[in-house]
């Protein structure tokens, strides 16, 4: 499609002056059926480039087994973008941050206890090499050096915010070369000499990421690295949300104003995000702010120019107007907002308690000590730890080495309390006489691995469980990733009314004719996730807000009966969910 190079001032496309106007859209956060629509909307806004990360932890969910199917068919995404007339910036990481589980790194890396990540460690780099070998087997034909649209590839991601190992950055760049990536490679970092010095390579283009004060940021970049074009690698048009915090919004006029400032600096840029999409399933990441674990919500709306459901916003039209002002009239927008449906209330008429369901969903793992998910070979979801306590206990308190991240505890099948990492720790005590036994059960939810900063080695599950000072040995553990297959094994019984404890609930949404996009409200529920026809739409957390609805894209539904499964950890007043046509993100 064209070769991108640069001189000391500007980018050149096949030798001609070129301004990159790019927007970030992650194929893995968008139903595949909607890729074309979202790419067309980007093109019709006047952009010439789409940017995407690639998530290693989905492409190689299990070590050595690769997946590029369906929503993970990144080659098809590149091809679709090329058809629409867009260049592509590829950011394979291997670390991608992005509010994505463990910054895109596979959880199984954490099972290699002594292996450091994101540095020039041969064992780690071998794993990166194997992944990149599989990735570029898919993408090689789509590189601009082979006639494709991928004309720029990023090395690592904001590495200067994590480390200072230039040999590692060099090694990642070299793997690209070895895989035939003969296109412009570059690094991106925060706009300060400190961050740039840790994250850059002297002979590779470097760009800066920021969301305000373009003049100041570009001045820093220019001072650090004169004689190269200026580019904002991530122009943050909005921001992501955590549970327990406010929803972020930003005015479209402000976004367009800063865009103009960037163009005034003769800069290129990548809007982050142009369309955020959704952290479907359990793929949200988390931050560790002020010594507190802060998981990111399910929606990745980001207050981007296209909403989570792909709708055109004021910001979209403000940006488009700016592009027309600077680069000339654009053809009219033909892409439309998707139809939305308010299907109304659906009663969940079947149920099964978690404690009854778990042994049917997966084989138990028997061992002396409770293990982290990573050591159980589990990447995501919930782990149920059970044990029969035989000792004599005089009011001994439950204690542990780790409980990551949210734990419901039962004693003899009765709910005994809740533990929430850095936020809540109910006092749970065991009292039993000689000759008595107590059944202990703890359901530990991985709320998303930390994706940024020094706390990233974020192992999930419970370890070192003790009662008073005694460690308990002999555990039966159930790894509940809540896959489609596991959910299909839940033995439901007829149900009426609400529930008071961790329960699977099931009902049917009947759709007449072609399905439309819709949003699920779970009023009266507390916390859990929703699966539609086996597809996990993600977590809800009404107690923690700000997000109150889950996006259910039309492609996850079909005409006729659709299975709706809700797993609720704390109970609900009445087992009724509502399908509405309006999202509520807080
Ligand atoms: C950084 C990262 C991105 C993303 C943004 C915040 O710039 O590079 O992946 O995490 O912050 O949304």
C-alpha cells in the first residue's frame, strides 16, 4: 500500500510528505461482525490509519497453543482495514498495558517463578520469540514491505515507565527483523526525558503519549530527540474507569481543540481510543494506585469518538470538522448507528448454587496446599478452595498469605463473610470441638491482573490458608474459568424469586426477527458476570459502580430463544434482568 519513512522533520509515504492521522481500535474488544462498520466510521471521519495492539494472552492462552480464529483473526482485521483504505500501526508489545489483563502477558508466565518479565532474560525472550513467530506467520503478508497496510510497528510499550533495559528493546526489535518485519519500528513513552531515556533506542523513531498540553509535550520530545518528526503515539481523548470510581467524560470541543494544537505543531498522532469497545469475559486489567488494587470495569467506552456500541458522538463530528478545516472536504458519512432494542424484563427461572455446581463443572484438584491460579494452570475466573477441618478450634480466625482478589467464604455451607483485596476483610472464625468437622469453602475471584507498574507480578487465588496459627493441609480445589463448556455442565433446577448466596441463574430471552444491540441491567443484583449463549459479556458490580449496564452486541444473539446465564456472588432480590436500549456507564 505504501512505505513509511521519515526525515528530520516529517513522515514520508513513498517519499511524499505525510501526516499520520490514526485512531486506536482493538479488534479483540469488538465483535468481528462489527469490524467493518468501525473501520468505515474511522475512514469516514477522515483518518488514514488504524492502530491496534495484539493480546498475547488470548493468542497464546495456553503455552505453545496459538489461536487466531474469530475475534482473534488479526490478519483478517488488517485485510479489512486495507479494503477500507486504512494503513495500520501494529503494537504487538509483547506487553500492551491497555487496561488489559496483565497488560496482555499470558498468566502462565507467572508460573515460571524465577523468570523476570520485560527484560533481556533469555528464557522470557524465547517465549516472546515463539509468540512473534506465530503472530507474524499470520501478519507477514500484511506488512507494507510485502504490499500490505501495516507500515509501522511498535517496540514494547511505554517501556520507560517500567524499566531501563535497552538490550531488551533491541532484542524485541531484532525479533521483528528476524520475522521479516522490514517496516518502520518505533518506541512510545511518556513525554519526559526520564521516561524517554528508559524506553527508547538511539536509532529508532520515538514518539510521546499524552492527553493534554501538546506544545509542552512536543517541546520535551524535541529536546530529547531533535531531528525527527513529532508524533503523539497515544492522544488520550478520554480515560478508562475503575470500579468504585467515577465515570470519565470529556467534551468533544476540548478534544478537537487539542487536536488542532497538535496539527499546529506539524505533528502526526494516534487517537487513543477512537473506539474502545468492551473488556469481554474476564479480560479487564487493574491498576495499583495509592496502595490499593483497582480493577478496571467491563466497558472500555473511554469516552471515545465512537461509543462502546460504535455510535457516532459529538466528539466524532468535532474531530471530523477539524480534519475538513485542515485537509479539505470529506465525502459524507454513510455509516449508521446500529439499531438498539429494549427487549424488556427476562425472568431467570432456573438456578443452581455455586457449591452444588462446582463439582459438576470441573474435576477437583487435590493437593496439600492451596495453590495460586497460575500454578493450577488456570488463567482467569474463579477458584473454589475447599477443605474438611478436623482440628479442635477455639474461635480461631481465618488467615492467609494471599487472597487475590475477592473471596466469598462458607463454613458448613453457610456464608461466613467476604474478603475484598485492600478494601474489606470480614472477621471469619472457626469454632469446633474434638471429633467435629467443619467444611470450609472459599470462592476466590480473579478480578483482573494488574497491567501497569511494579506490582504487575500479580498472582491470583489464595495461598497459605490457616486458622489461627495452624496452616491447613489437604485441599480440594476447583478451577472455574467459567468457559462455555463449564457453564453448560451446571445442573439447574426450577427457580422462583430471589437468591441469597452465590448462584447460577438461567433464563431465556426470545428475540423476534433480526437481533439488535442491547444493554443488560441487573437492578437488585450485586456482583457477578453475565453469559449470553455461552459468551461471557463481562462482570457487573452494582455495589461498586460506576457501570450499571453490560453491552450485549447483536451478533451474540440470534432470532428465537437465547440462553441468559447470570452468576451472582452475593444474591439478588428477584431473579429478573432487564434488556434496555440505553447504556448507563455512570
Ligand atoms: C498508556 C498505555 C496504554 C493505556 C493508556 C491509558 O499510555 O500505553 O496502553 O494503558 O496509558 O489508557
